[in-house]
């Protein structure tokens, strides 16, 4: 049986940006860890994953 997601898909390369624009702490993150907001449907802050910022 084939893997439904080809290798390398469903992941993103993420870095932390410092105030002066340097990229530090590069890492690979699963796509399902990204969230549109920092809060759950119940209004509680998320404890895991990454919230997208503008």
C-alpha cells in the first residue's frame, strides 16, 4: 500500500525571528500543528501548536 502523503509533504520549515530579523532555531513542523488563531473554540489559549501571525 502506498503512503497517502508523499515524503516531505505535510511539513513546514519554521524558524524563530529575532527582533533584528535573524533566523534562529530552524525546525521541521507537521502542518496539522498550525492554527488560524491562538485560542480554541471555547476561548481558551492553545497550549500546543503554532498560531499564525500576520
